[in-house]
């Protein structure tokens, strides 16, 4: 098998298959990869999603320690320390119970 380099892969094209505009900053899970919309993406249009970097995002009421896995809680639409099928990434700083956000390095 021979491979050909295409790009770094930090940003992907993503087509919005929903009937609502996806707002910039929205978490989008694609298979096993957590991405963040880099721009507004209108229904049926293609936009950019980001697969790397550190992002501040709303978190559940539970404490999340630096260096631990962070998961997406789709019911509450927030980051959580509770295991799920959707890994967002790794917390880069402690986020105590009373914190509203956690800083996460994406898993992409």
C-alpha cells in the first residue's frame, strides 16, 4: 500500500445534514472523534470543523481533574467525567465541582 500526504488534518470539511444552522463552537461528534464547528454551517452546506486545540466548554456539576478523560454528555449537552461512547479529550486543568467550565484538549 502506498499513501499520499494530503494535509495535517487539524481541520475537516463537514456537511450539515440537519435542518438547523450549526453555530460556531458547537461540539460535533464524528465517529470516535470530537470536533468543534469552526464557523456557522447552514443546513446542507459544508463548513470547517476543528479536531485539535484546547477549548473551554461547559461541564457537568462533578469535579474533573487535570489529566483525566473528558466525555460528552449528550443529554445535558456538556462535558463530563462520566464515561460514555464519546470522548472529547483530556482536561488540561482541574475543574472543581463549582466551576462552570473545563479546559479540554480535543482527542482528534
